[in-house]
C-alpha cells in the first residue's frame, strides 16, 4: 500500500536529507501495508514495522537538527523545525497507542502522516535547504532566513492545507469513536478516553501551529516591505553606472525625454553638453586600465560637483563620454558652464604624456541649445547638435568648447527685442535665462 509516492518535487538538494526522506517514505508505506495485511493488531510484524518507522524518524530528525546547528541556521527556523519533528513522533505514537480503537488504522496513518510529510518536506525542509544555500554563499543567518521566507510565500498555504487535512481526519476519527462508544463495552470506553486526550493534545498543537502561521504571515509582510525597498535599490542600481557612480545611458535617455517635454510645456530653453576625454585610449594604453578608471571617476566627481542646480543632470554616455543636461539655460549659459568644466578638469593636472592636446588630461566639449516650445525638433536633434559641436571641438585641436548655433540664437534675440515667437497651444511664454551664471559652480 503506497501511502506516499516519492517524486522529485520532494527533493531538497541535500543528499543525506533526501536519502533519509526516501527511506522514511518506504517505512511509512511498509507500516501501512502491515496494518492492512496483519490479521491481528498486536502482531510482531506490525510492531516491528512501527518501531522501524519511529526509530528512523527519530534518527533522521536528530541528523537534520545537527545539520541546522552545524550550518548556522537562524534559531527561529531551527526551533520551528524541531517542533515539527516532535509533532510527527507524537502523531506516530498516538496512532500506535490507539490502534485497537480505530476501525481502519491504515486509513488513519494515511490521514495523519501523509499530510504532515508533504507539508514538512515541501515547506520546512526546502526552506532549510534554501537557507543553507544562502549561508554557503556568504549570507548571514538572519538575512538567509528573511530571504528564504520572502521567496517561499506558498509555504503558509501548504501549511494551512495540511492543517485542514489534519482537522478533517481528527473530526472523522472522533465521530467514529463516538459511534463505536455507544456499542462497545466498558472496557473500550477507557481506550476512547485515551483518544480524547490525544485529540486535546493535537488540538493544542494545531492552535500552536496557527499561532506560528500568524506570526510567519506577519514576518512575510515585513519581509515583503524589505523586498520592496530592495527592489527600489535595485532599480536605482540599474540606472547608475557601476564604475563612476553617476547616471548611465539608459537613465540619461529617460531624463532627457522628460526635460524636453517639461521645457516644451514651460517654453524654456534646454541645453546639452557632450564631453569627451581627449586621447583616452592612449591614456589607457600608457598608464593602464586601472589608472583610466580612476581618471574617469575623478572627472565624474568633478562634473557632479560643478552641475549643482536641482534640474542639472550628469550621466555617462558611453566609454569616456559624458553628457550634462542643463534645463532653463541658453547657449551662452551652456558655453559658460562648459568652459568652467573644461578648465576645472584641466586644473586637476592628471598627467597625460601621450596627449597632443596638453601635458595633462583634458576634455573636448560640444554644446547645443533648443527651445522645444518654439521649434519642431526632437530631443534626438539636441543630442545630434551637441555631438556635432563635440566633433568640431575635437577636429579643431581638442581641449576646447564648440557650440552648435542655428535658429535658436535668432529666436533668443527676437525675444530680447520684443518680438513675439510662435507659441504652441498650451505652452506658457517665458523668456529664456541668458548666460546662467548659476549653471555651474566656480
């Protein structure tokens, strides 16, 4: 009689635990077969099958508890795990002691042991295995417990399902005992009393498990809040360049699109600086990639310090290229900011002996400015024009600033002279800030 059929779903990945689980399944099935086949409930074969099951369960539980201690499992899990072991031993003992008063002991074994094994193996044991894996990867016991709890929210449902099965089993057994008690002799009434006491003990254990589930649910809720915060941190990491600790290309694309829309709504200018480190490949070839990384980190810190207004935005565009978004800044303000950046980076005096631009690390900068509320170009055009300015700066000797100029200058001058530029519906007319001295800190 197969009370429990072993499947790979029960595997925890812990070799010794899985082997002992398989043996436990075999012994449970053998006890069920002995209960069905034995003509006498007190036969030696039945007693032997019971004793083997109980001895193996006790030995296995001892090994698991030792594994948790040696592995450094969090004490909260270890205590819950130990209590579950005690529960199964008590269930097996209770079933054995009351076998003479149960009409179908094999069915009782299935109703009691099978739900416990399924819930314990799929829930508590797999939670233990997951924590051991995290501990071996260097996580702390407390962190491993929290991550494992958050990663297996279905455990509480499995536990509730097992408890419902146990409750239904106890109800059926109690009803059968009450019906048989009316027909049996005074001798069997004492046995029924023992079963009632066993029921009380199990009911208390059920209440204890319900309390544990309630506490576990609260812990899962707390873990979920922690996980939400961790997800936010991961999102921030995904938007940040890991080497330079500034925004990355994806973050820049998203920010530029938002600033472009905002500038269009408010009818304000939007400027962009594209910065390239002069002869950076030669710098890497000469001084090594670690020195190159330190150079880029220093430049990133300088850019972040110089562009300090709330709307200013610095990002790594790729390789040794950086971009700076300057909201509400006209082309002259962008030029002024770019010159301050160029001078500040040169003043860092990072030696670059193979550069033909200077004896130290320098940058070339292209600047562009658009008025999204007045012109029909896109944010991509702003990037293209800044890149064109950068190309001019590099082709004209590097270590300089070149601005892209077109009808933006004419629009700015027209506004200054009192001309009324075209305003798209829904846009507020506002004079652009000229030569914004606050765009960069000196």
